């Protein structure tokens, strides 16, 4: 998500859902604290990371820096794509550091655990780039809002467009995380519902730099579509290497 979009997210939240929630509580230290959490240095840093912090600052400045005269402050954290760090940080923010709302671009395990904690404490939790549909489906609560895509929306349009062109056999290169597996599962469901077939898949760890094995396996499968179920630097590296190896299937 780029800075402008992230800033719009923060501004909309402050003007809408967050303002309603804040009007129902008091701030003992007379400050509204917004926690911005994401991967600041790893595979997803370019998706969110430092630019999300800058975007939040821009949005709050444009919003006037306060709600009803109460000043807004930002604190940030690098969850390092590690659930234990992300969940512990959110708990510390809520319990000891007076954070009133969290905006996140974190991994699914972090999001689901933090969502429950935020709901229990009646604090708004805004997702921007955390794509698991479970956060707003099975784990839905009144305090969690997904402002971006999810693993249902993202693959559906792509699959429908590809299938309409007769590209009906698929092979997935998937990051070995909950997000990647959910994205693959949803896409597979849409492929099969449209009469297509998934002929295989391969998984890779987060923050991979060598995709030669996965690309060779995908190319050898004969699938008309090589579907990429990852993001961030993993996707960038994979696409570059696909061009280098002249893998010509649709991706």
C-alpha cells in the first residue's frame, strides 16, 4: 500500500469509526495514541514498513493533529514477521503504554490474536495489507476493520479473467505462511468452480532469494498459469527470476 493510500486509511478511520469509538471513552493522560505495527525491515517492508509510519504522520497532520482537542500521537513497532514479537508488542501497548488504536500490516497469526485483545479492550483495530479473510469472517468483531484487499477479493477477479481466456490449468508457487496458503486455497476454489484444474503447487519460506527450483517445477508441470501466492520482496525476486529463466506461462 502506498503512502497516499495509507494516509487516506488513517484519515478515514480517525474521521469515522475511530472517532465514534473514542467518543465513548476517556483518555486519562489526555492523549490519543495510534500504534502503527508492521514489518519495518524484512520481506514486507516495502509493502508497508517505514512508509506506513510516514503516511500515518501525514494523515494525522492533515487531520489537524487532534480529535475534539485531544492530541494524537504515533508510536511504532517492527513485528519482524514474528507472531511472538507482534502479539507481545500489542499486549504491551494496550496494557502499559496507553495505545488507543492500532493500524497494522502484520501477518495473520499476529492479526488474529491482536484482534481478540483489541475487542476485549474495546479499542479499534485497522488492517491494511493483512489479507486473511478470517479476520473479518470467522473472527469478525465490532472493533476490527479491513481497509484493503483480502484472500477472497484478490484472487477472484484474477481467476475469473484468466479462466475467461481459456487458461484453465494452474500451478501455485506459495509462501509457506498462513497468508499464502489461504490465498492458494481461495484461488483454487475459484479455479475449480469455473471448471479449471490445479495441477500442482510448491512452497517456499518467507524472505527467499532463490526460486530456481520452484520455477523449474512450475514450468515442467505444463500448467497454463503459474500463480504466485506471495508478496513483498518474495514476489519481486520471483518475478525477476521468472524473466531471467524465461518462464513464459501467465503469472
